[in-house]
């Protein structure tokens, strides 16, 4: 059954069937022809897969990100970031990284970050002399912070699928997120110095005091959401609802850029995005049930422990596997299918689930900026109005920077676990 399901998935992916439908169809084929289970198991397991309270955070964080973009919060964060690093050569490119880091602290989605920030900064970088493919590559790479800096939808999915504390995963995500952001900032500073880009980035720069006065409410949003979670005021799920109300209040009442007529399109887009994610979660739950019932995870665990004799070798093999998987399978689906299989094996090697979750999410996040499936690439290309092949020569540099960060996160657990050990 496992072989047939796997071959079915490969064929369906190859012919362009959407990921959620591919997983569902392959699972149904396995149930109908290679098991004694009734097809009634399909709706039952699909419902069980999405019947988790923490998953309620996903639609709220998606909605909060869309409200931020429409309510003027994104533009103010851009001005604030530009006031901090805009005085440096390459400051506009660095502004992109810093703004994505701020925006990620509430949105939880890299695609939402790409559209919200890219719509402002990609045209600005082009006007300041950056090649359009370079500007798009900077935006796509920086938006990856959307799934590293908490709150993060992939971290929520990892927590749900492996029974790992979502609060601890969020805290653990701060270190890797700051590391990747810092590495990108340093690289862009040196790259622009060497190549001569960003010489006019000091123009149109707002003073820090003025930019902070305009953006203080936007900056307070991550403090309220993340601080509330870590302070025990509310759970990550409740925090997502708080983020929505805060975005509504700031965008509608304080900045007055969010109008009633805007809510219809915003809600529609949020529902579409949520439905796409939840459909993948439901399909992956059915797939995981069949794989677990077949005993495949136990066989894989036995094989891995026999072949790899150390945690270092195991983590290297997992990174290689996930890099390939991330290129072809959407991040949410990959986490929901592979996390329940790989996490117990990692624990046998003495690797903490929280650390392994960050390794997995950072690795799969690379898939968001690598073809053929890279969702951030498609979003950045849509904003910049270019094709992916124009971006690839520029993109390789950023992939290598993030890959170096991944190795550090993998083999230096304290980057992820330092704050967790301090707070728990």
C-alpha cells in the first residue's frame, strides 16, 4: 500500500494536480484497493485532522497579516526600518530584511509578508538603482522570516502533529529568526559595498523620532501578541484573535486607513488562504493515519538507527532529505506528513523535539525560495512582474547564506533552546 500511495503521489504531482488533492486521492486509492478499511475512514480522519484547537490560530494570523497590509501598518514599519538602517549604503535592501522581521512578528506567513512588504519595497529598490531581479530576490529571501519569527504557522503545525509545546516552539524560533535576519543584513551590507548598489538609499529617509512616533502603535502589536503569550496572559491561539482586533483598532481607528469597504476583500482573501492551508492539513491527516497504520514509521526508525550511529550523521541526512522535499512539496504538507515520522526517531538520538522542530521548519523554509515550488518566488515575481529564471542567478547567494545559518541552527542547539531553557 505504501508503495502504491507513494507512486500515486509522484504521478499526481508530476501532472500538476494540486498538493492537497494529490494527497487525498493517493490516500483514497490506498484505502480502496490495498486495505480492508471502509471509505468512511476518509471523512472521519479528515475531520480528526482539523479538529485541533491550536489550528484556530491559522485563520486569525492570516487575517491579521492582511489587515496590517491594508491598514497602513506595513508602510509605517517600512519607514521605521528605513530610519534605522537607511543611512547606510544598501540601507534600502537592509530595510527589506528588517521590515520583514517586524512584520513576521505578527503575520506568521511568508507569502503574506512578501505581498505586504514587497508591494512597497520592490518598486522603491528598483527606483534606487537595484536590478529588479535582485530586488525580488531580496524580498523573497527576507520574507522567509515570516515562518521563523514567532508566531509561525509552520511551527503551529509541527506542534499539533507531534504534540510539542507551541509556546516553547515560538520561543525557540526567536534565536534562529534573529540569526537569519542578522546574516542577511550583514551579507547585504557587504554585497552592496562591493557591487556599488544603494548609493542613493539615504534619500527620502525619515528621521527616527518622526518614524517611531508614526509607527509606535504598529511596533506595539508584536509586543502585545508575543508578550502576552510569553507572559501567560493568553495562549498562542487566543493571541491570534488579539492580533486581529489590534490590527482592526490600529488600522481603522488610529491610522484611519482601514475602511469598512475594505473588509469584504480582506475577509475573502483570508478565507481563500485559510481554506488552502486547512485542506492540506486535512489531507495530510488522512495520509499520516494510513502511513502510521501500515507500520512504515517503525520500519524507517529501525533502518535509520541501524544506518546512522550518531545524532550528527542523522541530522545531516535529515537536512539533505528535507532540502529535496522542500523543493517539491509545500511546507505545511511536508511538516504534517514527515514530522510524526522523523520526530520520534530524532528523540531516539537524544535530540529535543523543540530543537528538531526548528531544524525542520528552517530547512523547509528554504523550499519557499527554491524552484520549482517556491511560493515566495512566485509571490515576489508577481509583485516585481518578472519571471523566476531572471531571479535565479541572484537568488543563489541568499540560499547559501540561509544554508549556512541552517547548519549553525542544526549543530548548535543553544541557538534554538537558549531562551527555552531560560524561561521554562
